[in-house]
C-alpha cells in the first residue's frame, strides 16, 4: 500500500527561478509587473473575504490566480490555487485559511524569483 503524498508545503522546495526561466520570456516581461502590482490587492481581497466568511470572492481570486500562475510555470502555487478555488466554490471554509496561507507562501516565493530576474 502506498502512502499518500505530503501536502505541497512539505514537498521539496520548488525552483521558481527555473520555472520563470523556462516560461515564455516575452509573456513574462509583459505581465510580471502587472501581476506584482495586483498581488497586494488580491491578497487583501482574500484576507478580507476569509475574515468575513464570504467565499465567493475567494473562489474568484483563486481562479484568476490559477491562470496567471500557470503562465509563470508556478506549479505548486497553481495546485494550491486550484484547491482553494474548488473548496471555496463548494462553500467549505474548513481548512481554507490554511490553504490560502500555503498559496500566499508560494506566490511570495514566485514574486521573489521575479524580483531576482528583473533587469
């Protein structure tokens, strides 16, 4: 019998620098700054919505993030954003704050890689 995989946060550290380097650089250059400018707004919306128990905005932000994170090759962040989207869409708040916290950690790692790669 195989053991279940550990949560994403216990997986080996993902190489966001390599993921960005492997992404379409023209697209990355076009959208990276917009993404980094939008992230604090999205983070605030996630935080406020979770605090209010309003899962619909959480679902929408996670859905949007899932798409843009995929463009950057940010697989762990995409997986977690997909889980956040699904769970909030089902109206299940249990454990959602922890999932969002994992997603935030992954997005922050991606943003750090973007800053390192910036000219």
